[in-house]
């Protein structure tokens, strides 16, 4: 039914402008404020109705079990949530007091903080690369040993009290702190100052120390370490104190960094040996030729050699190198000894080549080429090609740890070498430059020079091996062992040599365990194996004393608890 608006305003006793303030106040006094009707109920009766209603209990239990059993996506029952809900229902809130009575076992909530997903593999690769890994944790000693066992890094761990010389085991307390830190696999129950002290002691023992961490408590040690590494989820304090910040979870990138840095170092070392060798080779080679035969090598051709060498050397930065399997360092004795021997050998080969070319007819009689004895400009071209070939081929010897023709070089280095030698060969064959006092010798002499250079190239690897072998000290050990073999060993030590050969073959084909392979490959001398045996014996003695003292402590505790007289008991314990 439609009602005119005027009748509505008439019934409300107002107009289109609404009520004035006075009219509104008067009506509030008469009628009061608008309020919906409320139903009065008793909260006590409502609570009692809920408690005595079986349906409410069923609904609550169903909700709890739904959370515990469902866990979303058909996953196994989440009993941790169930225990947590029961604890919330049973434990009083905001009240430290309890009504008393016996404890009621609700459940056992286990906590598991596993290592990072790639920690075990990373530690295994680090140990194979010769990196000594130590665990420094604030957890208890038992947890630290179990974690170390899971990660394969050893269980030779000690509590933080051993760092202060307060360890209960007298045999451990007697070991110097520096030696204990160096030999231990890790420490448990440590504080930030302990981590800092461990890094400091390792640095004092001339170790390059790296440290990984993620918390504020790791910041001092990260700052002190030579290489501080903050993991992906590290705090801002740890990140600011670190040298390297990982942006992705996991620690495997550390191994990549180690391999990359070793490859860079290997390139630098290769270039240093090459630079020393080539300097000695150029200086002494041309000096002896000038002193003996009064033959002055053209300065312009020296410049050509330097330009072509520099073009080849620049490609070393992109060369394919094999990183050192163990931590390396600037062994200046090895670098200079290798450079002097290789450079001296190449200088001698150049002098011999010039002597054969100038004072004999060996090349003419052997290869059927014409003699160059009366043509200095042609001897200049031949000498230039011989110096250029061997000088640049030397880089393949210095860049490799084994035979130079086995370790494949980078394509850029190989291409630069071939291009430079093609240019050098063309210059020696066709050049006719009066200002440089050089004239081409033809392809016959070029072939002779290449054959001469290749023949005298192969002994370079043998010299490299001999120098490294002599400087390592193993040559003298083998000399003493061979002397002993000729006097006391059966069949002159034949069985030991066959055993070493079999071990090497098993290792080569992957049939030998890594631990045994590392021990016998890196510690091959009798003296070093004896030292390993002595260290194992000392560790076994320390473990035995620790067990004895532990058993003795248990016995004394039981005697004290039972109130017995310990003096009347014979204190003999057998482990």
C-alpha cells in the first residue's frame, strides 16, 4: 500500500528538514534511546549446559583429532600438534602455581636440528682437497660427536673447558692448547670468545683459517678469520663481519670457491715459473753466443719474440688448469729452482744449436740442407726460429703438473701458440729485412729447426719432475730406504715395491678406499707411516685413560651414594 509522504511526516510529527536539536532532546527524554530487545541469560547455566552436553565433548575431540590426523595433503599424522594442543589445554595460563599432585605424562616432544642438506658431501669434498674441517658449536658434547659422526668429519671433539686448561682428564689438560686445537675435530659448548680464540690460535700456527657462521655470536670469529663466510640466512651482524656472503642455501659453493681460487693461483704460479725460465734462457743464451762467437742478435728480432710471447702469455688467464689436490703456497724455492734449471737447459740448447750450425756440418750431412756457416743473416733467421719455438713451448711445461702432452691446454692458449709459431716460421723462411740483418733460410732449414726443438723439448718434463722430487725431501728418504733394502730386506724389498704398485693400481681404478689411498699416497715413506702409527697409539692411550677415569668416577659416585668406605675397597679397574 502506498502512503503519501506527507502522512508519514504527520505521524512522526516532523517535516522534511527533520527535528531540531531542542525537539530531539525532548523526545529522548520522553522515549529514551533506541535499543533492541535483549534476552537475559545466565552464564553459569550456559557453562553447565556445555559441560554436561555429550555432543560438545564429541565436537571438541573431533576437532583435535582432525588437526592431528589430517595435516593436509594426506601426510602422516602430526602428533606434535596434538601434543601441543593437549599441553595448551592442560597447562594453566599466566599462573606459576599449580594445584599439586603427581605429574601426568602427556607426551614426548622430540627436537631435531639436522645439518644442512649438502653438509656431508661438502665436508667430504673439503677433506679430499686437504682442507681440515673443524666443528665449533654451542651444543653439548654428545650432540656434537653424533653430528660429527653423521657428517663423516670425526668424533675427536672436546668441551670448551679444555680450551681453558680446566679439563678433568689430566692427559688432555697436559696437551698445549695450540696443539689441541690443531688436532681436534671440533669443540662443543663454546661461547663467542672461544670461537675467536680458536681462530686466533690457528692463525698463530700459520694456518689460513676460514670460518662460516650465521649469528651474532659468530661475528667476532668471522671478523678475525682470514676468510669469513656468512651463510644464506645469516644475521646482519654476521654479514657485515664476513668477507663472503652466500646468497643461496647450502655450503657446496665453498668448494667451488676453493677450486676456483686454486685454479687462479695455479695460473699465477705457472706464469711465474715461465717468466723466471724465459728470462734466464734469453739472457744467458744470447750472452754466451755473443761472448764465444762475437755474434750479436738483432734487437728488432728480440722485440718480435717479446711481442709474440706476450700475445701467447695473455691467454694463460683463460687456460684450462688442474687445481692443486692439496693446499698450495708460494714455494719460492721450487719456483726459482725450476726456473733456473729449465732456463739454463734451454740456454744450453740454444748455444749447442748455434755451435752445430756455425762450426760443424752436422745438419747438412744429416738432413741434406745447405750450410749457413758463411751467412750471418741466415744464421740470424735460424737462431730466431729456434729461440721462438722453444720459448713459447716452455709454457706447456710450466702449466702442467704431470706430462705436458697429457694435460690438455685451453683452446685459446693452443690457438695463440700455433698462430705465433706460424708467424715466426714464415718470418724465418721468407723474411729479407736488411735493417734487422735477417734473411729467410727456406722450408728445409725450418723443418730441421722444428725437429731439433721437438727432440730437446721432452727432457723438460723430466727435469721438472726431478726438481720437484728433490725439493720434496723424498729423494733422500728413498735413498736411505734403498740402502736398507740392499742390506736387510728380503729380495731387496721386492714385496714392498709390488705392494705399492698394487695399491697404486687399485687406487687408479677406484678399487681402494679413499682413506687408505690418501694415507699411502701422501704418506708413503716409512718414517711418516711410523709417525701416523705413533699418533694413533697416543690417541688410543688417551681414549683408554678417559674410559678409566670415567669408570672410576662412576664407582666413586656409587660408593658415596651407598655410604660405603672407599678406603677399604681395592681400587683396581679394568677396561
